[in-house]
C-alpha cells in the first residue's frame, strides 16, 4: 500500500471512530509498521491540518470532537477502489456520448490514473458496447444540460421523428434522461401547456433563456413520465399481462421492465409478467423480441394489436 492510499484510509478510520483508534489497529488497517504510522499521522496533522488528538487515558488517536465532521482532505483524495469506479464510469460515459461528455471528461482519465499508477493499464479490458444509439450534437447537449442544471427556460427547434414535422418549442426543462443508449429531455412545453419528452438528437438551435424554468413537483413528473412502460408512453391507462414460455422465463424473471411490475412463476414453469402501459407500441416491440416464447394475454385490445402486428409481419414473407 502506497502513502497516498494509507493517508486516505487513515483519515477515514479516524473520522468514523469517535472513541479513537489504537496504534495496533492503525498498523493492521493500513498495513504499516509503527514508525510508518507515526510518520503518516504527523503528515496528516502537520502538513494537511488534520485535528488529531491522542486520548490521555486510552492512548487512542482520534479527531477533535468539534472538527471531526468538518475536516476533509484537501484536493482530490480517493481510495483506489473509488478511482477504479470513476474510471469505469468515465469509460461508460465516454462510450455513450462521443462528443460533449467525452470532451468534458477528457483530462479526467490521466489525472485519475496518476493517483493509482500503472494499475489501470488494462482498463481497455472493460468494454462498453453501444447499440441503437443516435448521433448527438455537442452544442445541443451542452445547452440542454446547462438549462436543466441551472434551472433556466430553453427554446429550440424540434423535428418529430414520427411525422417529420418541425416546430419551435419554448420549454421549462425538468429532467435529462438517459434511456437505451440515447438522451431525452423531459420538459414542460409552454405553448402546448403540457409535459413532453424530447429526443435530444431531434433538437437543434437550442438557446438557454434568461427566464427561470418552472419547476414541477417530483410526484407529478413521476406520474407522467415513469408511471407506464416506455419513454414516450405518458400516464398509464391499463395493465398488460404477458406470459412467457418456461425457456424464456429464465431470462424474463430476472429482467426489470418497469418499477411497478409484478411477476410470478406458473406451476408448469412459465412466467407471467404484469406491468402498466400507456402507449402500447414500445411494449409490443419489446415483447416481439421473444417471438413464440411470449404471448400477450390482457387487455384484449393489446392482444388484438399484437395479433395485427404479427399478421402484418407475416405478409412480408408470403410473397
């Protein structure tokens, strides 16, 4: 264990043990000799200003009670495990957004690697594979992020993917959502007087306004954006029941389709899944991934819609 790691661990031991820590305990925890522990304590106290006291009765080392929760190590002091976690997170974020996020995180990697030396030479062994992600404009991402975090209104041009129609939107950003390798803006649309989700890859000419954004209660946002299946589904209007074969059950039972989902194994090994939905299209497309291993049971309208999709799919193979 190098000195950097010892200092971090020493600081945390002293901070989380109000009654103090014995010399023997410190030697064991930071894997160092008596002399090294004394040198590290002196460095922590004299060079970094840590409020270290020695209990006259127990001879334990501890932080002064008045300052134990206020003292922090100056600068960036992280344990190797925390550095590894940040490097992996950077790897994932850079893969998700090759532009703005990668640029912002660009110099973070070398700085973090400098804290743990050559132990991260094999970071390339951690792979993040993108699938069905769409091109994201750097300037748009920065503008949207600024508006969300600074709580400012945001205007932009938007071209709907379903119709190709363009429009100008004046919004109060509420949340920035990452969903299935793509980014979405949840916002209140002032012209349409309602909550909407906007795909960032369809936004252009984004301008952060001086006016403050209108904030909506978390409960209302969850009710609108998260109460039903999918990203554009809106409030839930019904519950779907889907039955999976015993073969598919081994995968579906461990999957999280929705925060309110209900699932149960049937006596014959099949698995029944129930979840709320609003717009059925995304749900049906995901069920179709399982082919003959999935059957929509309820409601009847959803079952009929699935039958129509399957019929239409078959027409392409009957020629």
